[in-house]
C-alpha cells in the first residue's frame, strides 16, 4: 500500500502502475556558425499516469476518491511516490477514468481508477 495525498486527503491505496514523464521547459536560442542548436532549459516537469488498485477499498472511500479527482477545479495538491520517497506538487487532472465492475441491486462496485496528473510548475528549475 502506498500513501497518496490529494488536497490534504490521505488514501492508503494500492498502485498497479505509475508512468512518470519528465518534460522540459526550454527556449530555443538558435543555431551557431558550427550548426549546433542551442537551448535555454528553464525547468523539468513531472507528469504522472497512475492506475490505482482499488479492490480492497470500501465503496464510500472509493466514491470519495473519484469525486475528489473529478471536481471541476484548476488544480490539486498531490503527493505521489517518487524514487524511494514521495513528491508533492500542484497538478491538473487531465483524465480520470474507472470501470463498472459489477452491479447487482442494490450494490454497485466500481474499480480501476486511472488518472493523469499534469504538473503546473516545474519541480526542478535550472
């Protein structure tokens, strides 16, 4: 189980998969006489695709997590695994999806939340 924090709400939740992408903010400075391209790198952003393991979550906690991820707001403060520790940053949720696992009246079970967090500021600055 991993500790994931979203807007101060802590979730002890399993993680099936995380894909993290580093992207770079840079400005092109041009090409010198030796034909070499030069760039001024400003910072590094880390974006995350996370697939949560939600099988053991109770339905109330699951619904609260989904509602939090799908709030119509500009960003969330998130804490996610990073290396051997965690990283906390402001991120916009660009995609949040899940699956209906089964529906037997009166019970409905959803699962497999997948979410993409896009960093709003660089986590590393040059």
